[in-house]
């Protein structure tokens, strides 16, 4: 009899506890704020593949996996001997063409003009002697004192002397006038071509050094010194952890309460109770079905909108793919027209 009373008493207590618990949960649900929303997602970041712009053998790698890098930091070098030689060759071509162009722009030197004039004087003297000899032989041929062949030879020498004089006079005229404008323009164009080749060679030499494009963390070190690098083969994979965000999804009924820049509170299972400050940085313009990785069953069959909650990560505790919870609190009077945005990271 006593055992039966004890058993009935235990059942009564259990029933009373269930009723009390249900009432408490009901009151909690009734009293829960309607101006808050919890969303579930994962920490997300961008990645970039760092590769050399040209082909060559890797000489040095200056960072390891897990190293944090700053924008413009040198992370790798390629053997640059061939590119240095190409720069020297291009510099030689540019300097030589500069001298050619300077000589053409300066025109003929006084010594060149004097030499051309002396050639004219010499040609005139030869022509005079040849003309006198021709006249003498011509008279002798008329008197049948010399054969006709000598007159023919004298005639040929006279024509040659006149041609030499004309050539010397034209040479003197060109020396006085100087190079043509067309020749100078062609020399200038060749100089520009050599200068472009030099600029390209210098750029290729610069590209033998690999720099970090922005701040981030080296995630994978794919190649090692001695490997052949190419533009299609990355040397490092770098995680761009600034900015960092949580990718999550919001149902359409709550979409009107969310605007870019509004504050958000992010929590993770790895650091229970720790709240990371954040803000809404992106709201997708198109709807989609809830992804499978969202762990809220009531949202699986609904159309949702992707949002990104950017998060402050001063101690580098958040990692790619880490599950996170995003808590949003709505203002009953409506969204703030001037949300704080990224300034929340600077708030005390």
C-alpha cells in the first residue's frame, strides 16, 4: 500500500513539473521580444591566389603558412638574371638611338660642310682640265692628227667630270640643309619604340618580385624555391580576412526591418558568451531557397535573402567556415536612416 502511494506521489510531482515547465515556456514565448531576430550562418572570407606575372625559377619564398602579411609586402622572388640582361640590352638601344637623333637634329657639322665644299672645288678643277683636254683633242681629230677613239674617250671623261661635279654640289647642298624632317621623324619613332621595349623589360624585372596585394593570412604555400613559376600556377593562397563576415539568410517577412549598416551581434560555439560587434554590409537583391547548411528546420523550405554581417575580429579568433549566430535588434519606430555601419568596430 505504501509503495503504491509513493509511486502515485512521484507521478503527481512529475506531472506538476511538466505543467509548470510548459507554462513557463509559454510565458517566455509570450514575453519574448518581437523586435529581435537570430540568424544562423558561417564565417566567410575571400581568397586570392598569388602568382608571378611571368615564367621563371623561384629563388626565395619569404613567408610561411599562417603568416600574416601587409599590403605591398614582399613574399617571394624569382631568378632575375635573364630579365636584368634584357634591361641592359634595351638601355643600350635607347642610348644609341638618342645619339643618332641628336646628330640629326643638330644638322651637319661645320667640318662636314667644309669637306663637301672642298669636294665641289676639286670636281670643278677636274672638270676644267677635262674640258680643255676635250677641246684640244676635238681640234686634232678635225685635222686628222689623232684617231676618233681619243675623242670618244675624252667625251666620256668630260661627262664623268660633269656628273662628279653635280654629285659634289648636291652633297654640299644636303650638308648645308641637314637631315630631312621625315628622317628626323623616323628616328624619333624608332627611339619611342626602343623606350617602350625598355619600359617593358623593366616591368618584367619588377615582376620577378611577388608582393601581397592586400592584408591577409597565408593559407597555403603551394610551391618551393627551385620550382618553375608561371602565371597560371599560384605560389600562395592567401585568405583576405579584412573584412570578415558571416554569410547568413533572412526570411522575407523580416527583410523590411534590415538595412545595410545596422548593428549586429555575432556569437560562436568556440567562444561561448563572447559577443563580436558587427554590422549588416550586404543584402542580396534576389531571393533563393534556403541552403542546406542552414540548421534551422523551419527555414529550409522558405525563400530567403542572403545577407552578410561584417564582424570585428580584433583577436583573430574567427576562422573560415566557423558556425556563427547573428543577433539583430530592431527599433520599434522603424529602421535607422543613418545606421552606424563599420564604425561599430571603433565603439567602446
